[in-house]
C-alpha cells in the first residue's frame, strides 16, 4: 500500500497525482471551443472491445459458441473498404488530439492564454495549428497501439485455440471460463499499460515532433524509469473515468425523469466528454513533465520543436 501512496522523496506520489488532476480540472473546466479538441482526446479506459474481439476470434477459430459475442468479423472485414469517411474522421480527430496534447501543458497553456487577450483558454485554432506536421505520426501511433494490442491477443489466444480444438470442446462451461479468466485479466492489464504508454507517447510526439515509433520508445523509457509513478498516474485517471461514467449515468437519469432535459442530453454528454478530454490532456501533460519528458521551452539539442516555440 505504501508503494501505491508513495514514499517521502519520491518524484510523483499519489497526492501529487491528485493535485495534478485538480489543477487540470480547473484549467480544463473553463468552457471554450477547446472542448472540441478534448472530445477527440483518447482515454486510457479499456472498454469491452478487447475482450469482445478476443472472444470473437476464439469463437471463429473453434466450435465454441459464446452467446454474448456481438462481433461479426466477416461483416467487419467486408465494410473496411467502404470506410473512407472513417479514415477522414480519424485524421481530423488526431490532428486536434495531438494539438491539444501540445497546448495542454501548464507552461504552454498559460502562454497561449496570454497571447489571446480576453480568452481563458487556448483557442481551438491553436490546437489545430499545432497538430500540423505531426498528424500522420499521431495516426501512426494509434495504428501501432492497435497492432500491438491485436498481436498480443493472437499470442494469448493461440495456445487456447489449440487446447480447445484438441479437447473437442463445443460449449462454454465454467471450467473453460475459469481457464480463460486469468488470460483475460493479463490481456486487460497489458492493454491498460499500453494505453498509458500511448498517452505519454502522444505528448512526446506533440512536444518534440517525433515519429510514432520514437515517441513509443521514449514513453516506454519514462514508464520503465518510474513504474510506480506511472501506476499512481493510471489509478487517478481510472478514478476520473469512473466519475465520468457516474456523471453520464446521472445526466441520463435526470433527462429521463425530467423530460424537459431530454432534447439537451446529447449536447450535455458531448460537453462532458469535451471537458473530461481536455482535463485528461492537461493531466497527462503534467504527468509527462513530472516523469522527465521535455517540452520546447527546454531547448533540447537535436530535437525539432513546433514553429514559434
């Protein structure tokens, strides 16, 4: 427990993480168009897609039928060639996300606010402009994370598929689910760590104009040097995720009980996501700095920085 809380003299204690989240919420809580970029900022939350995809692959490779699986891999593959609009949205969203990662740090955030008289937030155009030149690298980072997740799924499921087919199992049973539970837990843990590395890599890419693979390597070094600091940062982000889900549920319940708010519910949910995304970007910018990540103001030799910084 003491390792989770942090010991005296450590660089990033749990109290530091909580304070950083509070500061991030205060800066990100000012209503502004920057919330649009926050809406597209990635989360470390691991949804059911990892387990869902894993079970779908397992079902496809064996005779076991999992009733809860909703993935149709054949239909998904047939729709990919027609998803050009999805590629456009991905590029647009990651230009805003990587731009927000750049301006979300406290030093750069304050500088942007000082430049825009009368504004309490950086302008959305600041995030858009700072994404220029690194958008494809940010998209490449997203692709790299998806590839690593999918590759890990295949590595974990391979022996399971061989065992199930050899044993002739055709129906899901309690022993089978017990056998799969540790593998599912390991896979979720791996995916969570990968998402944390993705957060740090996105800030490294934005601040230092790195490529995707270079940013991932840099983020991994930060995690390896301060593993318990990263765990604390992830725990606090998990709390933010839980609180966000609770707020979503409360807003939905209020709109159901008081029908007058029902037409406003989509706008409310979008605003909440924009605020949380902006807060998360500011929070991970602080974590990145606390772990030793560099920004343009450090003037690190040999590292390209955004124009004007």
